[in-house]
C-alpha cells in the first residue's frame, strides 16, 4: 500500500506540474525537440525568470534534464525524460516532403538518423554536414551493421549541396544547430559518439536516434 500511495503521489505531482498552461506548452515543445532555455523563452514570449521558474518545477518532478552543449559550453539544452513524455505528445502532426538530418561532419549521427528514417517512414530522407568529414566514421558503419543497416557506400555531403527550401530540417548535433544559417524545425541534442570512439558510445547514439525517429515518424505526414 505504501508503494502504491507513493506511485500515485508521484503521478499526481507530475500532473500538478503540468496544470500550468506554460509548463504544458514546454512539454509539448520538448516532445520532439531539445531546446535551450533561451529558445523556449523566444517560443513562449516569456521573461527569462519565468522560464527559469517553470523549468525548475518540471526539473523537480524529473520531467526534464539539462545538458551542456558540445558546441558552446555556455549553452545548455533541455530534454524531456521518457517517463514524462508518456501520453503527453501533441495531437497535431506536421507534414514534410523530405526530412534532412544535419550534424557537423555528416559522418555518424546524421547518417544513422537518415538510415533509420528510411526504415520507418515513406517520406524521403537525406543527411548533410556543416563541415563534412572525408568519410563516414567506421564506428557508425559498424553500429549500422549491428542493426541491419548499410552505411558502407555513404559519403559525407555539405548542407549547401543537399538542403532545399522545402526540406524539414532536423539537427542532431549541437554545434550544427548553433551555426546553421537556416533554422532547423527540430533539434536533437545527441552526444557525439566519436568523442569516446567506443562501441558503447555508438550504440548509445544509435538507440537515442532510433527512439526519436520512432516518435517523429508517427507524427510527421507526407506533404
């Protein structure tokens, strides 16, 4: 009984945290995209002290977590936790002609995201980089193979050679998100697996991307 009461109290606390329209809107926005506090401030047209208050409430209920940007260490990004997002997704769906995943080198995260997307959606996908590497990372090729995907023939490309005005852009790298001239529709703050270079790091990035692709594929319709 004590355990049941504790679970109910925890659920009630999360619902109480979402009783404020601003916090519910924050959760809706974070369902598909990681955002910095400043980006949330701009989206909601709200003062920074109010954003800080609302984020503090959600953080106390373990509905969000924050991480430092890998591109600019002065920035942080807010992530919705998996427990908080259950049953809280926005009802409206967006539409796209093509989805383009962007990171810096186009050598790992964006390549994996595009490959995953092609498995899960009929909407065409591509990937690109703001500073393309010479080749796709061996670690990315290996993790793709472990999950039945083939990146052996993939080649990094520059965003200027890939992106079109009608594309639905998803940045999967903090640095790319912060320098991309055209703003992305969504940003996924996925840690760079190449920093550690281990199988575990690439597996973690793959799992993160796969979960996010699954959620977006359910809500993005062909234009």
